[in-house]
C-alpha cells in the first residue's frame, strides 16, 4: 500500500475542507460588496484588481472541487497500475479549468500590486478612469494567459498509457511536464516579487508621511496592508513551491507531485483561506463603520459640511449626510 495514495487522500480531504470554508468567505465578501453597492445610504466601489482576484478564486474553487471529489469518490487503498478506478481522461478534463485558473491567479496579484503602487506614487493622478483602464488590461491579460495555458495543457493529449495509474494532476503531465503552466506561474512569480519589493518600499515610505488620525489616509494604509498580505501569501505559498517543483523536474526529472501528492492543493487552499479571512475582518463593512464615526466627528466641527471618505482603491466609501 503506497504512502503516496494515503497522502493523496489526506491532502484532498484537507484541501476540500479549506476550499469550502474559503468559498464561503468569498461569497460573503462578494455579497457584501453587492449589497453595499445597492444601499442608498452609502456607496461602495471596490478596487477592480482586488475584485478580479476574488472572482478568479470564485471560479477556481468550485471547478477544483469537481476534480477533487471525483478522485475522493474513486479512491481505494489498494489501487494498482492494473486496477486504478480513476480514469485519467476524466481527471484531466475535470481539472483543466481549475489548473488554468490557478495559473492566472498570480497574474491578478501582479496587477493588484501595480494598482497599489500607482495609487501611492500618483494619488491625485491615478483616478477612477485610469483604474477602470487598468482593470480592462488585467482582464485581457488574464484571458490570454488562460487560453495559452489551456492550449499548452491540451498538448498532453492523447494521454500516454503510463498515466493509467495516475491519481494526481502532476502525474498526467508527461509530454510537456506542464511547462506552459509552470512558466506562467514562475514568470509571474518573478514579476510579483519585483513589484512586491517596490510596493513594500513605497508603502514604508508613504507610511512615514501619513498622519495616523487622518481618516482617508488611514483607510489607504489599511488597504495597502491587505495587499501586502495577498502578495506575501502569493510568494510563499504559490511562487516558491512552483519554483521548487520546476527545479526538481528540469534538473533531476522528478515530478514532486508523484511522490508527495497534490501539495499545490494544500498551499493554494491555505493561501485563499488566509486572504479571504483577512479581508473579511478588515474589509468594507468594518472600514465603513470606523470611518463613518470619524467623519461624523469632523462634521460637527464644520457647519453644513458633508463628510466624504473616498478613493482608498480597495474599498471606497461615500457617506451621505442624513441630517
């Protein structure tokens, strides 16, 4: 009885549980955004880059659950090369969408980083119109990357006979070794690392110039911290495991997933779980509540004033006067 089979089972179960929890948080976030945009008392405009990031995960998680459940349902401890209940072709087609989405999630993180850098360096120039233009560029880039990965992965077809015993996605990648997928993630990972360093420096530099009691600037700093967490998770739980896998395959011909199971499922599920929890705890609702109190305090000092809190680019709140 191979240890890899039990690792696959354990990682699949843990990954599915974390994915379900994360998906609940994401749905809650997206519903909160939708509900806030419909309210008459205040208006919420979420950063397109952050919204795209969560939408990508909202697609990846349910599509990934399909392939994971298929493997779990057909898993047996006594599987052999001659008696493998998991059909590699079914696993291939039920996994291809989530694998392609996994490749483009780091791309959305890169554009989120670029957005934050522009917001810090050019706070008065980088307006809502430019934000929308960047969102269009982001979506177009994601579509191109998705199509490229889809075509590259399909180059594995028809699957070789040796894949008949495969229980993980990595095991299926024999002809190309998933090169398009790996190159996309590694190239984007390097871009995310470089842009993350620039963003970290700009964030540190800007934090020294921002007065902590300034309501609008406090929101910007809060938004930047969330972006930093997303970037950090992307580096440690997405980029580094992929680099390790790539090095082992290119120099030693080792497909690590064939030995330790679907480890990417665990790292990805932990990644989105942490980022969704952090955003839920410090997201638009809490920001609105905190800033609304500060805005009303400022309003009492000015006659006929209408407090306005806007343009932190992750969650923008306009508080209308109710008096």
